[in-house]
């Protein structure tokens, strides 16, 4: 249960319903009244007892809002590739929303396919409906993380590469960007050693739009190959040639294992 209102005369609390999975009950408490008055609406007409147990003896009004389980859960990884060394952690966020697109706070259960380790598996989302966990692995391969709340779930995949030698990793992936604008934040690719430590490499790194990820391509005016500076190649002048959704970038350099960025849209 959490306090919402800063008005000292009115205390508003939110608490999960014990009788209706995924529902949140809102109780407005005004001091000085002995008997609660309960306003029961919509699908919770038969939940009178649950709401009375939520309200204290000082409640004068209980406003009930419930949209059932989340209607959508979007899972995103801060990058789509990492090193299978047990320490290179990928941050995953699961955002739960109601049918009207508003945040839906809930407890999210994270699971991962065989070979992955999660820092947390049962996470209560924040007020924005966002729950976070971290993923590591010690065995190379593609891992799928699933986030579930009630009957609703979402997934994201992360590729873990062998840690036997130098490799590439996206330090920074671009976010959604307006068409013809430069990608921001600036895409940056690190050359790391087998332990995941950034090297002093000056290797040439090339980025392309991952084949099949979206219909856009690197704009011909962009510089898509740069030399790393102290192990990091930054692509400050990079943009794509048209609007597209679900784009990712693939970085390559010689024989080193490639790296793939997180997905983004050109709007």
C-alpha cells in the first residue's frame, strides 16, 4: 500500500486487490468520519468485502478503478548482444500498460531460457509500470527473456557471444529518432577483450542496418566506418534514409564477433 496524496486532509492510498488479480483499489480517506461509504463500480460490484478491508474506519469514500490484467507488456533490452563471461550484464525492462495505454503497476515474473541467469525474477513495477532485471550468461547462444503478469506476457532476445577473444559490443544504442535526423544518442561500439574490458584498439569498425530488421538503410551521406579511439568507435554523423520501425545496427570489424544494437524506430 502506498500514499499518493500530499493533501493532509485527504489521504489517498493504492493497494493491490487481494481478490482480483491485477486490480488496484483506490481509497480516499478523510479524517473524522466513523463509518466508511463504499462506491462500487463496473466489474467490481461483487468485491464489496475486499474494498471494505482496504478502507480504514475513517474512509468516507472509496473510488475503485480496475482494468484487469495488463493488456500489453513490452520487453526491451538495453542492447541485443553481450559476452558470455558471467559478468557482462544486459538490462531488461518490462513495461506494463492497461487497455487505454496508461501505466499498469503490477508484479512481473521474469523467466529466461536455459543458460541465462537473471538478477531478479519477481519484480514489482514502479508507478510508470516498469519492472527491471539484469541478464548474464556463461555459455554462448541466443537467450529469450519472458516477462509475465497475469495472462499477459512479452519477450526479448539477447545474443551472448564467446568470451575466448576480442569482440565488439554496443556501448550505446540509438533511440527512436525523427526521419533525416542524426541518430541519438550517438551509437558507440567498444572493442573488448575476452573478459569484457575495453581495449586500446584503433581498429576500423563498420555499422550497417541489420539485414531484415527494417526497410531503412544507412544514408549515403553518413560515415559508416570509423576507427576506434582507445577502444571505442563513435558514429556521430549517422542517419538512416527513411522512416522504418524495429531497426537495429550490426557492427563488424575484421574477424571479431559482430555486435547488434537494441531496436529503434525512424519516425
